[in-house]
């Protein structure tokens, strides 16, 4: 499977660590490969910053240190180091239990006092013999153990709980279709074995996912649910150091129930839109959902099998205000699409759904100062979207269509109503009033 399947992902989190290494990588997968290959320390997690494409491999995870909020940062923690329960005899147990079943603290694996160990980190580098954590380097049938700090007792076993076999039912309620938005089963432990916090309490974690705010999401007891369109069902945990975690819900083997063919027009936010429009409202062609060029993203058809992410059609997989897509313009990551509302006539809708998927032809250059430019470009040289000339938001101005009737100030198209050096526009960025547009001067020999 995917290398990232071995990691638990948490968005917008930074953790304070002593041992770390910096790398320049292009994506999360490359960063995971750096973590797997790390030789300076045992890599338990990594941080990836999307804007700087910076990768930090970490010796600690969120269980071991302090966390901070940090936008644009993603924390990936190796699942094996988060699991506090054992499967089978626990040879792969990498939890942090460090006392025996009698409560005696464990001796560090690298130390020789009070007991000289047969099993050391040097002799068994892949057995996870770190600190004084309980481990099972010799595949003892009684499970993880450690040398003790009691001179009278060389070693003892540790009381590591068994990972619950969470799926005890085989009925429809205990499996999920799609991303589990309709899952109504009773699994109430996370994939690392932590018990879920009840949805109707605010301890140890305060949150806004209450029955009052989400009356249709079946937030009962402490059952795993997916009220917000995540990859799969999850819950807040009863562990104060782990805010939330995914649950291990098996996929149903039967096909999902058919809920209609999907709408060809805009109803509500357009989450059920399944039409074939593939152009943004400013005229940019949409990027294919299964492509990572020119924009890398996580909305992949195989990760979200029921969101209708086919071809490069406009869709609304995340509850935005209306359907959108990533664009084929490297300067514009994504834009909304213009989808005809369902109260239009069937003939109008049919006409709009048959538009070609290519962007409309536009004038890509201007002559002179561009006062005669009448193309449909609406992006500035820095990639900002243009503000409509008839709009006063976010910038108030006097360059309005009624004051400049001959300048063709339509929509938000680049124009030159005031004899500037080239076409320009006001931008939709509140911090940038105006900019020249991303247009080139036509070659003098170009035919009209």
C-alpha cells in the first residue's frame, strides 16, 4: 500500500522536539521515505510544510512532547509508535509502557546495571530497544517484557493490553461504504486502541461536534462517526494528549446503495452535482482529479470513491459553497465553477452541460497600451484574480462601466480604461489594490 498508510496524519500541528533533521522534499511521500531512511535517530514522526515544501524528521511524536497550532503544517506520526496495545505476542509493540506487571520500573536496554543484558540495542537494532520501554526482542510467547531495576529480579513481563478485535459483528452496521459518512455502527475505539470520548461531553477535549449543531450526523454515545467529510470515521479520544484519531472500520463488501444518478444542475451547494462542466467561472480549464499537475492535492478519486471525482468535471467534495475544481493554470490553484441552477429550464441546462471542456478562446496579447484589448483574461501578473469593475469589494474605486462607457469594463476582464502602460485590474486580494495583468504585447506582424 501507500507508504503514508503507516502514519497518522494531523493537520495544522507543530511539535517541540530535540532531535530533528531538515530536508527539502517535494511532497509528503518523499518526506516519509526520509523518515524511513533516517539513521541519526529512530524516526517516529515527520512534519511537512506545504508552502516551503520543508520536511523535518523527528525523534519524538505527540505522545512524548508538547504540541502547538501551526497553519500549513502537517504532522505524520508512525502508527507503530502510537499503539499502546499488543497484537499476538507483541513483537511489533512500540508503545511507551516502562514498568512491569508488578509495577517495578524497567532498566534501560543500553545500561548494564543492575543487570547485564543479553538483549541490547547494538545486538538487536530492529527490535525497538529504546529507553526502558517494554519490548519482546526474543518472541517470548508471554509477550513484552523488560529487565527490571530491582537487583533481586532480573526481568519480568509487562501488562500490555490486547488490541481489541473491534469488529464483532458482520452486519451492515459494522462496515462502511464510501468514506463512512453514513456509518451508524457501534465501534467506539480508535485504530490505536484508545477509547472514544462521548460526543455530548467536553472533556478531555472541547469541541463543536454536538447533536445541536449536527442533528443529522447521528452523534450518539461515543461511537465513531464522520460528520465533517473526513477520509473515514473518527472520534475524539479519552486520552488528554491525543485530541482525535481515525477508527478502524472495515469496508463493506457489497456495493453502496444507489442514491440517484446525481444532479445535472445546481441544487443547494451542488454536492450532488454530476454534470460535465469542466471550466471555472473565469474561463480556466479544470485539472483532472487523478492528476497532480500543475497542482498537487489530496482529492483523489480512489480516496473519495463516492464524490464523483471523474475526469476534470467541477465537483463539490468538501462542502464548499458551490462546485469547484483545480485549474490547469499553474498560477491559479482552484476556482469555483458556474453551474446552472436547477430552477432554469431543461433546455438551458442541457445547453450549458454540453459546453466543451477546453477554456474559451481569449486574446492572449495586446497592442500598444492595450486600450483596445477586449479579451477575457482576468488574472494579474502575480496570479491574483481580478475584481469585477462594477463591484466595490474589496476595493472601492471610480473606474466603473458607467463612467467609462467606451472601455468595455465587463465582468472582471483586464482592461486599460485610463491610458496606463498596459491592461490592468483591481484585485480580489484586500491587501493589493491593483496590478497589471498577465498579458504579453502582441508581435507587430501578428495578423488581426
